[in-house]
C-alpha cells in the first residue's frame, strides 16, 4: 500500500481519498480505476449475463462503487475457441481500496461465484481483472499495472472505448485506437 500511495502522490492524487472518477459529472479519466469482467461458465446462474449482473451487485458490499458500465460484449473463447463463448464488459469504479486491497476484494467476489483456478484460460464462472488504477504503471509488489495484456484484447478495449473513448492507456494509446488495433478477440462485439 505504501508504494501505491507514494506513486499516487507522485502523480498528484490525494493518497487517502477515494479515487475520484466523477460520480457527479464526466469521469476523470486520468484517475479512472477500470475493472474488466468476464464469464463463459454460467455456473448456478441462468446465464453468464445474470452471473455478471449479480457480480456487479456484489461490488458495493466490497467497498467498490460502479460509476460507469459498458454493455456486455460477446466473443469466442481464447485461446481455445472450442470452449464456451465469453461475455465481457468493463466498469469504471470508485473505491478507497489501494490496488492490492482492490485485487483482494475482486478475488473474494470471484470466490463467492465459484471461480476455479485449475488450468490457465479454462472456462470460468467469473473473471475480474484490474485493468488500470489511475496512471499507476509498473510492478507494484507483484501486481502489474496497467494489466499487461489489456491493450491487445478487443473484448477489453472495445468496452472501454464504449464508455470512455478518450481514455488513454498509461503506456500510450487512445482507447478507441487500441480497440481497433487489438489482435486478441477480434470477433468481440456488444450484445
């Protein structure tokens, strides 16, 4: 947490305040905390859409307020298109959690939804990824921000471009341009 606070201070953010993404107005995209959601195993839910909606409803109990949400996007599973298709989306959130505490909260939500971590890229009931935490960049004691593969995934960048087209990836690149050039999940589209 100290490292995240120090980096926030270097970036001009208030260290102990909730990240302000503009609940009452346009989001401050330089401070945006972006979380991606995905599901391709509905588990006990009637559908992946219902599972994702239920996961979002649980965010509040973990101290995470959804400020903006994309539509749900469908895409074939990657890297194995024989797996069930994915439903994905992104949210901009406001939280008092530092990045590590936020990842722990997201992990608790995944656990409640029956997330199993057996084989990499296996079908999952819920996948929550921290894509960006303001302008933080680098290895924060094992947590790499921004998410190291987000910019190449259309099922992440497309939803970001939908709700925040002017968001600039911390390593450069406008959300709209990154969505257009993403190489993974090229079939992703809003549903």
